[in-house]
């Protein structure tokens, strides 16, 4: 009799476990961030030879960091015409990466050389540099710290005065780690991020590291020319509440609208 009870118990366990697993999977699925479609409001010319690595908007100009050895640079661009106002090329052995503005200074990462260059935001004259360990991908600022990605599932918060690491933040969507974090832009308490190989922009909670929503921009790349590669470039115009996106070898910069309940406004 005792053996019979054991068999019945085991059968019941086999039948019940999949139900609990399904419920657990459903809970995880429900906690995934929603996906929001984007609407194109305007477009601007963009140099399709630019391998865009960093992108920002400041005082009515676009600023861009381009990559590839021998082609890396920092640029100041007139939005309406796409005219290149100022360009400084960096050493041909370096690979330009993320770009951000903090306190009238522009910071530019490099990929594997562990160098961050600092420029005057008005003239683009180089005023200094920092060294760091590991790879440099994306860069932004929340007004207090610099926030850096390195291609992993973590963001690093750094002191803008000396580039020292303050802390790190793991990024997840539900229970799923989000890696290959690339170009970054901070706006109204969220960190907008490109993810390498994805035509989606994630909005990260800077405290929890959770993705709050995804912005689907897959409708843009087919409109950006035959050479267009992955999306990589996010810029926010705080004064006029405009969001701009572009990508590697894209021939356009798109102004897009976010279909979401809460409007994004920048803290910078």
C-alpha cells in the first residue's frame, strides 16, 4: 500500500510540475518590456560614408564620433544641410566610439585602446584625455556621472572629473540579460540605448537596470540607403523635445516620435 501511495505521488508531481513551470514562464513573459512603434516626423541628410559610433545634439548642431581605423573622427554638423562644419581626425591606429556632452565638454571613447579624449564643445579643440581599462562602446551623461557601455550587459558610471569608475549596473529585460549595449543617450530619467545587431532602442531605468520599454525602429533602415548597416546613434534636442536616430553608413538622420504615455524630457 505504501508503495502504491509513492507511485501516485510521483505521478501527481510529474503532472503538476509543468503547470508550475508554465506559470513561471508566463510571469517572466508578462514582465518583459513593451515594444512601441516609432513614427517618422522628419529626416535630415547624413554622410553615408560615416561609420557612426557616437551621436548627440547641442546648440543647434549634431556632433558625431565615427569609427574604423584610419577613418575615425569627431564632427560638428549642420542639421538641415548636412554640411560638415568642423572635423578632427584622431590617430589612424585608434577606433572612435561613443560621444557625450558634460559641462561644456565633449568626451569621445575609443574602442580597444583605453583612451577617452576631451574636447571643448564650442571649438572642438582637444583639451585633455583619460585612460581606462576594457573596451569603450557607448557614452552618455545623467548630468552628474558619465555612463559607459562596453558591449556587455553592464553599464559603468564614471566620475567626469577623472573618469574613475563609480559603480556598474546590470541591464535586463524581465529576467533576460541584455548584452551588446552600444550607443547611449540619457533623457528624463531613462538611458536610451542601441543594441548591436538590433533595430530596437531600449529605455533603461538607471536605478534598477530594467528595460522599461523598447522602441521599434526597424522601419528606418530600409529608408537609409543601400549601404545602411545597423542602427547606432541617438540624439535628444531638449529644448524642442525632438529625438533623432541614425546608424552606420546611413544616408539619413530621422526625427521620430515616441508613442508612449510619458513624454521624454532631458535632464541635461
